[in-house]
């Protein structure tokens, strides 16, 4: 990254600080149209990655607080970026929108700065988070997010859409906790609505949708969550996993870890889905890490 040493610091009408930007980004300015009272509560993030001189670089970035593009690191010809936030978490009433585009041939790995915390508001308002990812032909996107932590009374409506072109590769892994168990807050949040939609080559390939409202029913029933308090999904699409028997190997590995229950299956010859749940943090995070290693071969 030695050729891109300009660090941008900007007002609400330009780029946010905290990343090294290539010169091509200097020409792009996006207007912040938020009212003053909305700053920090309503925000959008835009990231575009592309190939320049044989390497993946960030060609466009716009972030309204509390979004903050973190540092990036070269990984071969690809790029690893840590997405950060200047806020202690997501609060009821927040409206957050993020858009990520990975252009043809680019290779990007995104991770979170830390486990996102979901906080309640005094009014009981719902936080709304909308995320859009576009992966062009020949591109690769890997996202491994830390498990979200809902606090007592928190209310979240989250929608994620991933559009993967033919010939592109995707690895996606997200997770959530049942609450701050050590503080006696297991299943104490108000509600979480979640939708994950994956489209491949213009067709719907996977849809995960649920709404959890602990006050409506007991989630500790053996046929629902049982003793588990950690839950996750991992998806691999495209050439990121094509080895015969991969799903069976992942399935066997998961069920050999004490305190973890999971399953893996293929939707077609190049799309694998993993669902897992755990009783405690250490075995659950070990299982997620091993799934990532097996499906990305890294």
C-alpha cells in the first residue's frame, strides 16, 4: 500500500478518516443529507473494491458516523478490511444502511472490529439495519462476522441481500447470541427479525428468515434452542468449495466438538450451507473457525 499514502479526514460532506485511500477516490464526493439530530443514528456506508495493476484496492468509500472503514491489509492480490464503528453498538431507533460492491476479479475479505452490541432504547424503538453486497463475475467476497450480542429489551430488524454473479465466489458467516448469559439476560431481548437473501446469477439461491420474540414462547424448549445460546450460519458458494464430500466432512467435524451441534448440506454442487449452535463461547467459536478453514482452505 506504499503508493497510496494519503489519509483522508473529512467533514460530513466527504470521506471519513481512518483509511488509506487510492488517488482515484479523491474525485468522488457524496453529500450527507442527514438532519443534525440524525447524525450518529441514521447512517450509510458505501464501499467499492476493484482491481488496479493486478491488486485489489478500495476505489470508493463513503461512511457516515458511526460507520468507519477500518484499516486494510494486502492478502496476496486480495485485500482484508476490518469494518469498525465509533459507536458502542446499535441502538433502538437507529437506521443503518450499508452497500458493498466487489468488482470483477477483485478478492475481498471483510471482518468486524468486535462483537456488535444491540442496545434497547427508552421508547422501545426498533433498530433497522439494511445491508447490500454485490459480487461481480470472477470476484471473491469472504465475510466472517463476530456474533451479535442483544441486550435486554433490544429490538432489531435486519435485512441482508447478497447478489453473486455467475463465476463469482462467496463465503459468508454470521452469528448471534441469545443475550448476555453471564448477566442473566439469556432471551431477554424484545425481538430480532432477520433476513438473509442470497441470489446467484440472478436467481434466488438461499433465503433465511426468522423473527425471535422470547416473550411469545419458550426458546429453551429442546426442539427449539435447548441449552444453546450461540447460533450461526455459514455459506460457501462457487469455487470456494468444490471438493466431493465436503459437506459430510464439515458435518462430522461439527458434531465431534463437545458443546456444539451442527449440520452441513449442499443445495447444489457449488453451494454449501452450515447451521450450528453452541452452549458456550469457546467451542462455538472454535467450530466457526474450523468451518471457515475447511470451506475457504485458509
